[in-house]
């Protein structure tokens, strides 16, 4: 075998798994697509986020919490090896609300989830005046916010670059421009075939190609019921500090620019920027932080989330092709630490591996 593992997909999910396997002494080859691939890792919001995850499935909230708790050590080790600061900040994050009734409804959901988690869900509700003391720039239209203390954010492009560099430094191979077309059993392992004609032989294979699973998943024995969901993002000029904590719709990045987003559009494989959506997210951002009205926008983009039917990750071993596993989610940044430090145990069947059965594809057959 050329490698113990072939990882299909060179985004944050695939590279996090690869890095974790390399730490365990495994030989790893990462097969990454070409420049025409849809790349969520290059267009995401950079949140390490717990709140709102798992409102209908507490196990997802717990998995997100576990990963958030691992992030400090993960960032320190990865950043030290790569010689870079990932700009991780985990000082809490906001869910802003312009409507009192919507805020109350969300608080009721969070309260129920906290009870399901045995009380381990640290949030507090800030009315307008209390929020204003924390964030002086919030506007008069903001009714209040939920402050969740396990939330944070990171520089996602530094994360991606650090992972790619550290995978190589630890002895992994990253082959770019390789679109995988098939995987077959071979003598003693698996043979991965690429559209370029390149072939890789490995003991095990991990499919973590995001939306690439839509085409490849069925060939490997998975249902892979993933779909694209478009999100659009705006970036302002660099500004003086105006936010102490991030939110799901606005965050000020470490370089000073303000990132605006959180649109959700079911438009298929279309990652274009559209004026109506950009205008809507900009207007909402100005309602929350009025000073943004005068800020200059310097760039925008659209990117496609990888969504399962219920929004939860999918972790599944192939029922038809032994040695092949599917790893996919729409929260690659939040779950990067768990994917690096905990998922390799599941892949290798260790006794202390996390129980991920709730995230298997079998849940869709039962629903």
C-alpha cells in the first residue's frame, strides 16, 4: 500500500482528519479536487460555534461542545507547528434579535436544550440595555441577544493554510487537481482512481469531499443525502474595533474588517453573488450595528454549505465496501478539533472512540 489512508477531499474536514491520523503515525495521502470544485473551506464564516446546534438532537450539541472544548489545545499545537497564530478567540458569541417575540421563542428552545443536556449549556439573555453595556455600537432596533459562553471564532484561511502545511510537514502527501471517480477493492486494500488516470492504493479510504459525495457517495455504498445551500458574505474595509464578540451574522475579523453573512438559499449548485441577498444581509447588519452604514464594502462572495436532510453531520462506514468511511458536515470549522483529535479513534475502532451511531445514515431510514 502507498498509504494507510487515502483522504478524498482537501478542505478543512479532510485535512483535519488527515492531520489527526498523521499524529497517530499513519501514512496519509490527501486527494484534492481542481479549481472548479465547490470549496466551502474557502468561503465560510470562521465561527467555532455551539449555540443553536442540536436544538432537535442534543447529541449534536454535545459533539459541538466537545469540539469547542478541544479547540484551544488543537489551535496551539497546530499553530506552533505551522508557525502561525490562528487568531482563535473563545470569549462567547451573540445571537442578536430585532424582535422581542423571536428572542423569547429562541430562549425557550435554548432552555429546553439546556435541560436535555443536564444543565450544561451556558447562555444568558441580555436585554437591550445590558447588551449595550457589552457592545456599545448596537443600534436601538436590537431587542436583545443571547450570549452563549462556549462560542468563538478563528481565522479560517489561516486554519486551512496551517492544516495543509502541517499535513505535509508531518509526512502526508497532498495531491491537488485529483478528482476521484471510483474506489475498488484491491489486493490487501483499496484502489482509488482519479479522472486524471492517477491511482492510489491505500488500506482505508475516507470520503470527505463535501458536495463531491453527491456523485461519488453512491458508488462507495453510501446514500450520501447531501445538498448545497448557498450563503453569501460581505467584507468591509478595515475598521477600528467595534465588536467585542462575534455573532452568527456579523463578526469583526482579526485584521479589522467586518464580515457580514448568514443567508440561507436553496438554489442548487449556484454560488453566485446576488444583489437582493447582499442588500438584505447588509440591511440587517446595519440594523444591528448602525455605524456599518458608512463602511465601504471591499469584496463579497457566495459559497455552498454541505447540508444533510436534518443539518447534522454524517459519519458512516460503508456497508458494501469495507474500509471506506464517509465524513461530512456543514460545520467543518467548529468540528475541526473533534475531527482531528477524536474522529481517528472512530475510524480505527479504538475502545475509547466516540459513539457516533446517532450520526449514521441509518437515521434517515428511521425518519
